[in-house]
C-alpha cells in the first residue's frame, strides 16, 4: 500500500518545509532579530526538492 495515496499529495511533504522557511523569515523580522536569509533559502529549496522526490517515488512505485 502506498504511503501517499495519490502522487499530487507529495507536494504536502514539501509544503511543510516551505512553511517552516517562511516562519524562519517572519518570526525574526517581527521580533527585530537577525534574519538568516541563507538558512531560509536552503529550507525553501529543501521543500521543493522533497516535494519533487516524493512525487517521483510515488509515481514510480508499484501499485500493489
């Protein structure tokens, strides 16, 4: 049985990291602290990569 019932649901996996990266930018900005743009960019890129990887694995796995 598939972990993800439909391949398009794989985007939700990447969406988690994208939301975390947005929070990683917004919270320090609102608090007046130092913003780590490199970390937020890497989390955003990780979210995109995770969504693509999960989609490829879901589409390529057998439907048993």
